[in-house]
């Protein structure tokens, strides 16, 4: 291809893509207040363990896990439940292609009143000394093909009591 055609093609591509903007994330207005006391009670040390793994099977049959990704244990409160329904459409388990959602309000305490661990090399995680109660376990399983992000975020609700060890597998 000669230089003139290459320049023209470059200008056409630039013009075609210059108007593309990433739309802002949706904003969800929540009605439930965040109950710090309820969340704090569920974050007190207990005798339970929640362990498990998170994975997504690719179309070609490969498996991608949450290895190296943050896994979050969120106490179940009315506020957290309203957020989970907005993100996943469920209060029990869900999957969503990665993408952000903004919430109003988002109390600072909500973002700090949880527990976090990192998935190990096999995509396993363990939360020890968990209080009796209900929690959401949330993590991300993502990979890239070229510049295209694949995978998403996973959530599962878990109840523990009486010193039990609960094993879960998060998957779509």
C-alpha cells in the first residue's frame, strides 16, 4: 500500500474512533441504610471457617481461577443485600461480566467493614475465625485475550454457625 493510501486509511480510522467514549458506570440509588453495628457484630471473631475456590470455565475448556485475586467476605445486612441484588439480580449467588456499578450512598464504613484474603495459586481461599451468621463471598475471575477482558465477578451467600467448616465453589 502506498504512503498516501496508508495516511488516508489512518485518518479514516482516527475519525471513526475519536468519538468513542466509555459511558459512565450506572448509578444505583439505594434505600437501605448501612447498619454498622450489625456488620461489626458479624466481623467479631468466631469459631467457623469458610473455605473454597472460584473458577470460570472458558469456551475452549480451560479453567481460570481467582488465583492472586482478592476474595471478600461481606456481612449480610439490608444494605449489602440491596447492593447484591443490583449487581447480580440475586441474594443467593450470581455472576456479572466485569464492569463497575456506582451506588449512592456508599458509606465509607461499608467499604471497610469486611474481610479480605487473596486466592492462592490454585484459586483457593480460607476465612478462619468467622462469627455465626450470613455472609456474601465475592471475587473476580478475569483474563485477557488480546485487549479484550474476559470473565467477571462472582458472588455466593453463605451461612455458618456452631463451629462449622463450610466449603463452597463460586462459578457462573
